[in-house]
C-alpha cells in the first residue's frame, strides 16, 4: 500500500507496455488491526483514445465500496460515458492543457483566471455527490505515442500455410486451450516471426557445403546403391511434396550425376536458394547439361514457384518441341502462366519468352490462334491482370499483321466478338420474358429471322467454339430455348459447306469450370489412346467467352432419366430400338459395337469423374446417345463438392449395371477391367494433370477459388500415389463396389425426380 502525496514507481518500462495497459487503483481505509475495507476503486487506461500516453493531472471517477477491476472490460472505469460535462469539468480539462504547456501562459491574465476557477471549484465541491481521485502522471515535452512493429510473415510461412489454414489453426488451438483450461483464463495467440526462418547455423552450413569450391569435386561424385535408391525415391515424389533440408542437400551434392535423369530437374531447382547469387549461377549453368525433360515438368517450371528468367526460358524451349495439337491441350494453362512472367505497369516484359512463344505459334496456326485470343480476352475481364493481358492482345494483333492473310484473321476475330455480343443480347432478352416457353421460342425465332439483326445470314467466319468450321448464318426454325433455370438457347448454325452445327449459348453462368473439366477429359482421352485404350469418351467443346456467357457444343442425345422413363427403366430396350441385332447367339439382341461403346464410355467417365471429384451427379446430367456413348454434362461441382449429402465416389446406378447384363455378365467384367486399366494409365500421368491444375489456381475457377491452396492436393489424393499399382487396383475395386451398393444416392435420385416433376 502507498500513502497520499507519494510518487509511485512501477517496475516496468513504457516501451514494454501493451496498448491495453491500465492502472487499477483501490482506496482502502483501516477498520482495525489487520482489517481494511475498500472505500472505492477505479481503473485508468495508460493510453488514451488516440493511443497517446496520458500525462499530467487526471481526474478519476471512484466507484464506491468496490475494489478496482483490472480486467480489460473493466467494471470500474475512470471515465463515465454519456456523462454531461458541467462547467467545472470543462475548466479542469483546460487547466490540464495549461499544465502540459498546450496553452501559452499570460501572467496577468492567469492570476485572474485561477482566482475565478478556485471560486467555481468551491461552489462545485459543495454540491459534489460522487467520489473522485486526482492523480499526477509524468509530463513530457512531446506527446508519447504507442507504437508496435508489425512483422511480415516470412515467405516459408506464407507458402506452407494459407490464410484459411492459419485461421483453422487458430480455431483448433483456441478449442484446445478452452478445453484444457478454465473459461476464466484468456490466452492470445501470437506469431513468432522467426519461427519459420532459416536457422543461421544451418544456413551457414548449407553455404559451406554448396560452396563453389566443392563444384569440381561434386562433378565426379556417384551415389552408392543405398543413396541411389534414396534418390530414386525422391524423384518419384509428386510435384506438391515439399523436400526436407536433408533431401535438398543430397540432391545438390549429386546434381551432376542427376543431369542424366529428366525427372530430377524440377527437384534440383527446388533445392536452389534463389537469393544466393552463387547458387543461382551454378544452377543456371547446369540447365544446358540436363537431358530433355517431359512436358509435365516444363509446365511445372512455368508455375509461380519459379521466377528466374533463365529457368522459365528453358521451360519454353522444351515446349517448342511439342506440335500444335499437343500445345492446344495445354494452351489454357499456358495463358494462365503468363501471370507469373515478369511484367511492369505497362504489361508483360518485352523479354517474356513465354509470350513470344505463344504469339508466334498462334499467328502461324489459325485454330491455335482462335483459342489463344479467346482465352486471353477472358482474362482481360480480371482488373488485377487487365493491363498485362491487354498488352498481350495488342502484341498478338500486331503479330497477325506480319503474316499472310493476317488482316483477314484479325477482322474475323473482331466479327466473332460482335456475334457473341449479339447472341448475349438476344439471350438476355429471352430470359427476361415472363411468358411461357412456347412464347419465348417464338420470340427467339423471330429475332433470329429478322434481317436487321444480321444473324440469319452474315459473311462466313470461323465459329469461336470450333474454328475448323466456318459459319455463315443461323437457322431460326432449328433454334429453341431449353427448359432449365438459366434458359440457355439452342442455336443451329449453318456452315459454309451447308452442314449444320448446333450449339448451346448460355448467359448468367460462368463456363470456365466446365471448360477446364472438358479440357482435362480431352487430355485424359489422348493419354489413354496413346496406350491403345479407347474408352469412347465424348469431350464436347466448351468455350467461355466471358464471365457470364459462353458456348457449348450440342450433342444429340437423351438424358438417362428420359431414356429410363420412356423404356420402363430398361436401357437395353433403348439400344435395341435403335441398333437391333438378329445374329445367332446374340443374347441381348443389340449390335455388339453399341454394347462395347456403352461399357467403355461408362468405365471412362466413372474413372474421370472420380479423379476430378465431380459432384451433383443425377440421371438428368448423364446423357446417352443411340450409338451407346454415355457422357456427363454440367460440371458445376468438382473437387469433392456436392450439394447432396453422402455422395458415392462415382455415379454408377443399378440401371447402368443392368444394361451391362448384370453384375455377373461378361460385359460387367470387361467394364471393371477397363476401369482398372484407365485408372492405372492416368496414375502414371498424374504429374502432368497435377501441374495443369496448379497453373489454374489463380484462374478464378469457382470450385478452385474456394480453397486454392488445397485444389491440387484434392486431385492428388484421388490418384493414391502412396500405393503400389496392385494396391491401387484393389482400392479402385472397392470404390466400384461401394458406388454400386450405395443406398443414399438412390433416395436422393427419387427426391430429384420429384423436384424435376414439380419444376415442370
């Protein structure tokens, strides 16, 4: 305890005080030997509302008969809110400003003023009913402001843990704290800025180990059998796996030996400390010595993790060996990779080897150039990268003028934009109509037939969706409106060769996710066909022409729900109607080629939709063509997302199995074998697929944008790269069995049928 009129010196420095620090003062009175009673208590914030240190005389309201409450949400504040200031309170504030030197002294006037203040103080004290305590705080020549250094998150922390993960970590830790400690204890989590930084001792050791002096010795190093096995194990890591410091040092040590292994380059470049000029120089000098790498590794080197110009140029040089057909398979991701190039305020750096490469290949190939143009135009809508992609478009149009017929192609691209704009306006008008569907179809056909709209007939130009087709008009009589929530249009184009090309034009929907899924399906189909595995897939074309509109190829087909409804839940009856067979020994009476197409396409889409985590599968978005091709549409949910609870790993209902002749038929056995072969084939190409997804993380794909840091890992989990090939086949066998026997999806399918009925 302290006495009146005594300075209190507290054992803590001002610089160590938090912004929430406060004085808790209790006034005691003696009621006998070793017996005291609280007269009252009050708390004073050390820092004021402008986070400046309080100074000079302070008037504190005292709460009678209680001790000072030192908690942050104190019950004994020294300042009472919503209290009307009387004249004395106003004068006390002015006196405090005078004491602090904020009011300039005038001696003759001060004497008069203080006599008057003393008089007012006596009158106010006579009517005072509340307790108040006056304390003197130190004075300073200048205001003392609270300051706190905000530490930036170190790079490893940012890379290893996203904001979402950090929030989950905080939530989990808070839950642990509250479960193990009493509720009255408050703890705060703070970030240690040095936690994820390199250990200085280890960093020094690494620099010594990787010193240029050891270069000549490392050149002749060869691993023993044990180390060779360890290196082979590291080379088999997926691109998402983080290398330990020991693994990095091992790869660096045997870097010259590893130049003969094409898998090792990306792993080696991940070992390099790119802030160390010596290491960077050694790494760049090694690039020409390395054997040629595969496309999947070249794509990885174009990701955001690798910013070195020499590395990115090396990756582009490897891509130059791919032909245009292969390049088209990765074009969507390569356009995204432009975001990771070095660029300034005006756009992409003139030294961007990737931009030059894409423009050179695009202006020499009209098909490639068409898709390149639309992919870039799509990115121009993003304000964050608009300038960069606008410059790419400008450079591409200038490059077109340098090739034969380039001015014609440039004009066609502009006319394509005009066509899309007109269709978008028509679609918006039709969607806004409140009439029945028949009236909407009638209005659509009238608009398309109107010569003023220049949609019924126009000069031939490549169709943006499929530039191999030149269209010169629209057939109004074969166009219509689909009966769905977004009411997409069916537009039938007439081609220059008099053939017809039906498409679906959608507004109010972002087709970038569908575009990505179809691109991956097409890629997977190519990969499997290279292994002589044709699963009769139907990768119809999709092109997002804007964030709210796009085109899709229309494939004549029926939904599985419609087929089952018309043929008494029997798909075999549908096939028998369109492709009967009266050959002796044909048990099902169906053309064997149709049955083979059906089971192959079933197997292909079962594997692919499982790997991509496609959700919201029901019988209305599974389509079936008369020749046996089964395929999926509407990829609004991927990467494990599903609006329905307890979705099965893949959509495989009992009607689909019955169409194969049942679970004991030879066709079903073949179906399973196709599934296993497709799964193992795609597992061997997992790195390519994972790297393509990694390049799409910043592409504003709806389901990737939810958890961008986990998108690639979700796909990787499906491949089960931790298992041997035999174990992976066994695992997939279990997935098929689980999907066939799942009960809950059958219930949800019934619910969906009722919903569709009431919608109609």
